C-alpha cells in the first residue's frame, strides 16, 4: 500500500513541477486544475465522438485513390464548390 501511495505522491509532484503549479496559491491552483480538467475532458469527448468518423472518411478516400472504386465515396464526403 505504501508503494502505491508513494507512486501517487511522486506523480502529483511531477505534475506540479512540470506545470509550475506549486508556485500558485490554492485558489489559483483550483482554477488552473479546473481549466486543465475541462480541456482534457473536451479533448477526450472530441476524440471519442469525431475521430472514428474522420478515420473512416480518410480510409474511404484512400481506398478510392488506390482502387478507383467510386461506390465507396459517399455524397457527404464530396466537397461541393459549385455554389
């Protein structure tokens, strides 16, 4: 149990030294950590929601460029510059 506690303390210390939050007051630390948490949460949500669709679109386009089969290209994937 002591090894886990020491590991967590060491990671907390690394975080504070890396982001220099050890120099902040307690209120500034709360604001800073909240900002970091929200940023990472939004980034995780964006990756989870949008990355699979983006990878699928890139895969279909790469398949089209390699094989030339137009049936894999959806209408949503085509950019329309006519308007």
